[in-house]
C-alpha cells in the first residue's frame, strides 16, 4: 500500500460517502474519515472495513499522511477540516470526482436522472441487470429492497447511477451527474425543484442540456417523450435520442396499460410486462428501466422475469403496519407533482378507502413559498390532509418561507379537509382520535418526521 494515496473523507458517514470510502479501501487505498454524525449502521460498517473514523470535525483529524481530501456535499465553508485543507493547500476533491476517476472511467455507465422517479428507476435497472447475472455496480440514493444496499461496486463493465442535478460541493456548483461519464442517460421528467440552488426552470433545463452534451455518439439518451421540458432539452443533442412514453409521438410507446390493486401490466415494443407496483409513474419508470436494460443487451424475457421479482424501494409507498383496519404508509413524496402521483397510485391500490396525507414540509424547496399554491392543490386530492410545522426554519429567509397555516386553509378552500398541527404529538393524537377502520394514512416526508410512523401505530393500538 505504500504507493497508494491516502484518502481522508470529511463527512464519511453519509450513505454515498461511506460506500465510496469502503470501495476505495477495497481497492487497497489507505482511508480515514470524520463526521459529526457517527452512529450505526454506517459507523459499524466502516469500522468493519478497517476504516478509522474521527468523531466531530477538527483540523487535527486530517492525518499527516493524507494525500487527497474528499469533501462531502453536506460540508460548508467554516467546517474546521475543510478550512484546514484550504489553508494547507492540500489536494481536495468532491465525491463525484472520486467516483469518476476510480469507479466509472472505462465502464458502461447508465445514469438515471429527472425530477421524479430517479431512485425507483435506477433500482429497477440495477435489479434487472443483477437478476440477469450481469453483476452491475450501482450507486442509488435510497434502499432498493432487492439489492439490500444503496451502493455496491463490482468488477463488471456495468454501472447504474442515480444522477442527481443537485450541486457537487461548496467549491463545485455543477450538477453531480456531470461527472459520471455516461454511455446511457435516462431523463424521466424535468420540473422546477431545488429552489435553494436554482433560480428558475431554465437554469435546471440548462444543466440537463449539459448532461446530454457529454453522452457520446455511440451512447443513447432515453427521454420522456410526453414531457415538454425533457423534449426541449433534447433538441440539438449530439447523441441518439429515443423518446419513451404513452402518446403516439414516442419511439418506444407504452400501450395496453391495465391497473390492478396489486400491480400493473403494459406492453412496450410488442412485449407484455407485468409490474408488481401500481401507479402510472411506476409504469413509466419500468418502461425506462426496460429500455436501458435492452440497450445493455438484456433480452425481453430477462427483463420480464426480473421485473416480476422487483420488490420496490424503501419509503416508496411502503406499508409500515396496520392497526384496527387502519393502514400506515410511508412515502418520500414532497414535490407537488410527486404528491399528486402518489395519491393517484394509492387511489388505484386502495379503492374506496378514505385517504389521509400527513405532510412534513422539510426539503429545501417545500420549506419555501415557491410552491405555496401548488402544494395546496396537490394535497387537496386526498380526503384529509395534515400539515406539520417547518423544520430548521432559520435556514430560510422569512419572506421566502412556506406558510403552513395558510397551506391548510388553501387545501380546505380547494375542496379538501385540512389541519395545521405543529408537532408530531398533536398529529398523532388527532389521527388516533379521528381515523376510522378502512382509512389509509400516508406519511409524506423526505426525513424521519420524528418517528411518526411507529408513534401512529402505537397510538392507534
């Protein structure tokens, strides 16, 4: 190992950071790291790999022998170790740069992007490849149930990456996916999001154009041909563009869609597939995954067999429990469009059931008033909505904050029932008092929401 550079990861316990640190260790590189949030399962996983973790951020945590400092996306100026790296003129890089140079160069990289559906589509694609014994590597921003972990590195030619348009690091404001050396790109859809770093939709479209601009001529981009923004960014692209969707203008058309409470069947390119999931958006996700898998060389039969065994992704319409005939569902939806699609899918699965949405405005965008009206319209598609207080309110200027009290009022004005209840205890008490057998209670949050799922099940019991 003497000739191998020593990598020190600042923010090593992040899901992606930890996985890459372990991957570097497996390649024979000396690795160390630090984090303010050192707890299982990531801390014990890294320790099992022989990686030393320092608790907290201090300049002296950086080993004298460290050659490369990997600075995580969550790290900002003012972090003591980041400041030390700058002051000592050390070589510092972002996580996507490490992925590019040590895991992606020379590989066949499949990048799944878009505002919605990235995690599910990349999970499907990686699973189809694994099921067909192609032994892919993957890096996915969620927990695919079939795959068992969000990141895995193999020696095969195939890598599946969830491609995030979020910025790379405090010193590199380009989108992460611009580092990923794509052969194949999927663009599921494009909408305005990430209001903390993008001023408007045009800025987001620009970064997707840059992504298509690095797909080689012998690669391909599968885009949602039913989505105007996706079609706009593909105009003038140098790589082959294949439109996938439900309307007649698409190159690969989804037809004969049949929804059932336990799944969906559809036809693509003359082949019928059965998906053990509901919702139009999941049909679109599956069609994209199949299209990319076929580009990778999988047969229709391999895709069909793999798809029927797909178990989904944790926190995507996941049933957490049922008490007294009341189901508690965990879902990640937080963007207005994602909320609408989640409601549509739950209506298909739980026909004639009363649907509750418990919404935590937690993302950098939903804490802002940019979607004040759109969130009300989306949440009003449920029977009953409960809006929680904003988290980390100090991070958003007062003039830009979502007004949760007004949001509840606007939901009611749009035809729904709604309450603003500030904390988890109030929400749990309200649901336990008002929910009836047969109700479906869906918790919508991109965070932990104070452990509300188990608290609900306990209170209902």
